[in-house]
């Protein structure tokens, strides 16, 4: 279809949709530039073809008279009620899911698209997220608590796309630095970290990969729809296997900014240690039990300057290394 024809069809659709009454053929001939200099016969043929094409793409053109008393010449109009979607309505559970998803994509490279989508949802009366990027506190009584899920790993977006479109993916994984080609099944968030559940073509078996341990760019190794999910795979069971059972085996002494890091405060207890004089203003000591091999380091790191590790020294060093690595990844991407 030529650009000129596309513009004509668009102008015709706009004229028919914005009209407050049924427009006569003669009125449409004056409104649409391409119709004006045509002969009556040529205009009739073009107008009939244009009407048919608009109807083929789903625009219902209603034909009737503007008068209910007289059988006047019929006019044309697109009724807004026939093409507009109903008002958006969300259950509390759906709003919660939108809230988490929006935070994920605001952390990933699709932040611009996320903001545009949230603006449209807000205009429709659904505001699933608060404007603050800190989910532990809200400024107003009516603000909604929003769970925080980050997606800062450089490999996240490519893996997400590969999973959604069933595209095999290739990457190098830390620990042997072996190149893997996998068929992604699911991405899941556990213990403050993203994991990829996939079929490893090298090992010829299902494997779980921690996304933050992928040390190369992710490249596509096939076309969309290149593989199908096995019908006998229990993805929920694989996701549950990431949960580490057992009791915490260590305790961290943290300095937490007042009113922040609610999740850490809920799991911990105020500490009576005599460290108040060494803390910055507005911070208080909190003891938090944790498992050594959990995602506790990433959980603290994500709180940024609102949490300071006082002890043990090894945990403080791990959080520092995590933040240094994160900054390095950002620099490489820029």
C-alpha cells in the first residue's frame, strides 16, 4: 500500500470517527483531499474501495440517515462505542502483579516503555505502583505497598525475550567458563536473585542458572518457536528447588536508616549493642539472622545507602564486592 493511500484511508477513518452526525458523500468528498479533483464516477469507485478496506481492518462504518422522519440521503459514520475498549478494571491481585512487573522493567532497559504503559494505566484509572522507587515506605496514607523486584543483571532482557519467544540462547557461565546453549523454560525470582530454568543442550538435561553468574552477552541460537516445552516437566517443582530449607546459620549486625528496609527490620530485632555513637544520624542497629548461602548479600546491596553492615566483616566485604561489580556492569553497558 502506498503512503498516499495510507494517508487517505487514515484521514477518512478520522473524519468518520470524529463526526458528530452522519456525513454525506459530498461532505466526505470535500474533507478528503484525494477525492476533490476526481470525476463523479472515479470518486464513487475510490470511495467504495476505501470503505471496504476500512471494514476489512475491523472499522465498522455505519450507514443511515440523519433524520428519523424523512428518508434523506444516507450518511456515513464510525461509532466510537463500536471500536473503543471497555474501561480497564483490575482485581487487587492483578494490580499487585502489575506493580511487581513494573518495578522489574523499570530496573531493566525497558524503563521508557514501562513508564508509557503505566501512564496509560493511570489515565484509565488503574495506578498499580507508587512513584517512589523505594518500596519499603510510602508517603501517603492511600499509597499502595509495592514489592520490590530488581532486574539489573545485563543478561536479563535477552533471556526474558528468549524465554517468552522460545528462542535457544547461548552464553558463558561462571564456574568453568563453559559456553552453554540452552532452551529457556522459565525465569523465576528467588532469594533476591533471578534464575533461569532451562534445558542444557550440552549436558542434555534440565539445569538451573543464576542470571548474575552469566559472564558474557546472551546471543540467540535459533529462531522464535525453535523448540517446545516438554509436557512432563514440572516447572513449579524446579522453582521450589531453589528455596533453601533449614534454619539461618549466621547473624548480621546492620545499621538501618529509620523508616527504611522494612523487610530486614521485620526479620530482625533491635540490637542493644553499644554502637549508637558510631552510627550516622538517623540509623539504628538491627540484628538479622540469615543463611550463608542465600541471597542475603544482594538483598542488602539493593537497599543502597539505607543499610550499613557492621558485622561480620566478611559479609561487609561481600556486599562491597557486589556493589563494585554492579557499578562495573553499568559502566560496561554505557
